[in-house]
C-alpha cells in the first residue's frame, strides 16, 4: 500500500486512527507490515502490499 493511505484509513471497529508499522517496503509502497489502532487493541496486517482491514475477530 502507498504510505499516504494511512491518512485516509481508519479502524473498522472503532473508527480510530491507525499507526503504521513497516516490516518491508520498496520505493513506492509498504509491502509487509501492520496497521495498529491507536484507540483499541486491534491491528491489521499488510501482506503483499495489501492492507487487510477486516476485523480480526468475529464480533457478536
Ligand atoms: Zn480501533
């Protein structure tokens, strides 16, 4: 994903803002890493440059 995307993404659970943790990146994109919510304990993986913003746990 593009680094700028962090500005427009929000946590799907609580709508809080996310912080970016980069494991691997190239000139244009973050390839692997995680998006961590600042408001709740959720985090979302970035795998193969695709952020997975599905809630990690199913909820009632
Ligand atoms: Zn959240």
